[in-house]
């Protein structure tokens, strides 16, 4: 049997010089290292348990971090591909959560802006349909009273197409059956009141004289400056 021998020497206490002693211990090796071996086994199992706990914590933390990132990535992909987007109802108050909320707020803002633009476009489309399908003839001129736009009813009533009257004065329709004082009073009223209406006799492209009920309004900008004139008329349909 193998033995382990150990000794310890003391040269006495400081106040008792020369008073010394020596201890010699002799034990079997397995007994001498029994406690150390037991501690080694304990440390080994503790290390395994600590490693497992650490791995588990790592997996949980990885899931906590990666799962929101995966969902956030899916949201971004759906936004890019113009697919239906479902944002998370609850998010953590961390950087990922703040990024999620920022993307959600940006999406809602852009969606609202897009809706406003679509509503505006719908109104424009509606106005164009009304303009083209109105039963009354419509003339729009610039501030110098030169024609810039007419509708379909105008062409049907007068016989003139848009390109034939563009840039010309509406006096192209004059029948000369109203005197100069008539037009002078009409324009005085338009410039002072911003509008005028009354019966007038005009002439079609083919020379036919027709009577119409004419309404003229001036259009102004935010500074009160006249930018256009807007006229509608009918000849009894």
C-alpha cells in the first residue's frame, strides 16, 4: 500500500524563542486525497450544472432577442412587398421595441398620407368627370380672358373644338347683337362683384344665332388677384 508522508515544523512563538515542535503525518494515499477527490467530483458536477444553466439562459436570451427581430424582419419584408402588415400588440421597452414602434408610426403616417392623396386624386377625377359630362357649356380663361379650357358641352353647343378656340377671346362667339355698352356694364359688374349673369345672343361656328343664359365668375388667388374667369352657359338644352 502506498503512503503519503507530510511534516510540519514550528520554531516556536515569538516570545518563546527556542520552543519548537515538529509534526509528522503518514496516511495511505487514497485516504489522504479522499476529501480532494470528493471535492473534485463535486466541482465537476457543479461545473456541468452551471454549464447547462448557462446554455439554457443563452437559449432563452437568444430567443428573446431573435424572435422579435424575426417578426420585425417579416414586417419590413411585407411592407417592401406591399403585403398586409400586422404589427405586434405588445413590445418590450427596449431598442427593438422602439424600432418596431417607429416603423409602425411611420407606416401609419405614410398610409394616412397615401389616403389623403388618394382622396385628393378622387376629387380631381370627380371634378374632371363633372367638367366633361356637364350639360352646360363651360369656358375657363386666363387672367387676360384668353380661353385655356372648354368642355364637351361647349363644343356640342357652339360647334367649336378645343384646339379651335384655345388662346382666343370668348368674343369669337359674339353675334354683334349686343352693343358696346352691354359688354361694358357686364365687365364693370364682374370686376366689382366678381360675377355676372344674364341672357345673351351668341353665334355658333356655322353662323347660327342662339340665345343662352350666361354666368361668369372671376377666380382669385389668396392675395385677391384675379387668375382666371369661369363661365357656364346653356341654350335650353
